[in-house]
């Protein structure tokens, strides 16, 4: 019976397979004698030259027993020439750029792999887990990196963003993506980062909004709203919060911040983060992000602000104070990001008001705070035009 190593034993384990003299990752794996399937796969995937390169690389290496535990026929299928791209994706998911020793691995909650997707790292009950695999031996030093042995093959996500959204039952979002003609684009190579509203988030929009947006004549407006939820690249939550904002495919910017115990995207709360897809990553949010009216894009700044004031007033009169305050906040964000207001003192007051409003939980109070700020910016810009 083979006993699983404890965390202390793993961290303390010496490089029992390391050789005297220089040996790269591939040569070390070959000489070890327990990575025959891995070495064969690396050759079939055309990655030998890469893993013999300068690096450094950190490789989470499955043993022959780990590959043998896969469903029957899996390895044979992956080694076929037509499966080369899939095999490359799986193998690069086991590689992290840089040389990350065990003492540093245990401090991490995740790591971005050479595949582009992120593996989860967890320490529990004295064991280090990488996705669903247990690390059994660490710190096998090579001249271009380090190998950590794991007891299972870890697999990257193989479904595209629309496929992941469909499986997770984001029914309204999927229907909107199809109606806007964006399904093919979001199934493409990407990668993309999608802030995905739940069905409940869509249902919280004013009555009839979703039905109206799904009509063919509103396709362009729907596409603009959906693109406002998409950022180029694969941006995981720690990097998103650190950046503070991101430019969307719609052209406008979204704010990303931590508010107390919650992470926020504009006024939407992040409910779940870092859901991998083969061509990107999904973060779940609790409300729909509404960009400034796309129809205002060609208008002068003063006209755009005037339109926002008129629309916001109507929303408020209709009792939708949340939508009114969100419109005012989004409008002010576009002014701040674009530095459209020439008066530094007004901008200072606007930013202070926006900060105060973002901390307020009452949509009515937020609207009351934000509308005068929109009016002030409008007056300053209008006087300059």
C-alpha cells in the first residue's frame, strides 16, 4: 500500500530524481523512468524543443499510473496526429511559466498556465491539490525549471464561452447573444473575458426591456449592450480588481472595484469568478451593465449629457430609481474616463459625488446625489461649446 505524503513531507522532499550535472525538463523526465507516457505525449505534441528551451518552466508532471487511470482509449486517441492540437492544450495546462518551488506553490490559490487557463491550487488536510490532482513529490530541479509530480492528469476546459453559458443555464444571456448575432464571434479563438448577468439580472430590468431588445430591429442596440460585458483577453479576477477598470468591446470602460466584502463591476456585484472556457473566462454578475446610449456616440458631449438627464428623469418618474441612478453613474464615468469636462474643480466634485454614491445602498438617494453632478458637468461643457 502506497501512503500519500503529507504537506510537510512534500515540501521537505528532496529532488530524488535529479541528476548530477545539467539536465533539462525533458531529459530529467526521460531518465526518471516513471514518465514514459508523458514523454511520449510531449513528443507527439511537438513540445520537446519548447520544454528543452531556456524557460524557466514549472511542470506538474503526471506519472504513467496517472495516464493509465484515464478512461480506456483516451491516451491512444490523444496520441493520434489529428489530436495534436488537443494534446498540446492538455500538456501546456500542466506547465506554468517561471520556476515555482514548493514553498511558493503552497502560498498560491491558482496559477495561469502556458495553456492560458488557470489551475486552482489548494492546501487541505496536509495535501497540496492542483485542480483535482494531489502533488506527491516536489522540487525536482532541472536546469530550465522544476518538476512537481502529481497523481492525476488535469484537464483544461474544452467548451467555448457560449457552450459554457448554455451548460450553466444562462438562458437569457444565451438567447440575447444569438439574437445579437454574436454567438459565432464568442465561439472564436479569442480569448475573451465575459461578465455574465444571470437570468435574474435580466428579469430585474424594467418590464418589457428584454423582449424589446430581442426584436430584430433592435439588434444593433442589443449587440452594443452585450459587447459592454466583454473585454479582450483572459482577465482573471485578481488581475481585474488590480487593474480597476477595463475597456470593453463596445468601446466604453467598466469600473472594477472592491466595496466592503464584495467585488463590483460598475454597480453589479460579482457573484462567481474565474469560470474557465476554452477561449476565455467568465465572471458572473448580479445585474445587467448598461453602457451610455449608443445613439449618443456621435452627439456632442453636451447633447449626450442632456439626453442622459432627460432619460434619467423619465426613469425616475416611472419609479425605476435604480436604472436612473445607474444611467447617471455610467454617464459620469464616461465623462471622467474621457476627461470631457474642462473644469478641474467640477471634475473633483463629480468624482467625490460618484464615490459617495457608490457607497450608498439606496437607489433613490444615489439618483438624488448624481443628477446635480450630471447637470453641473452639462452646464460647464455646454458653456464651452
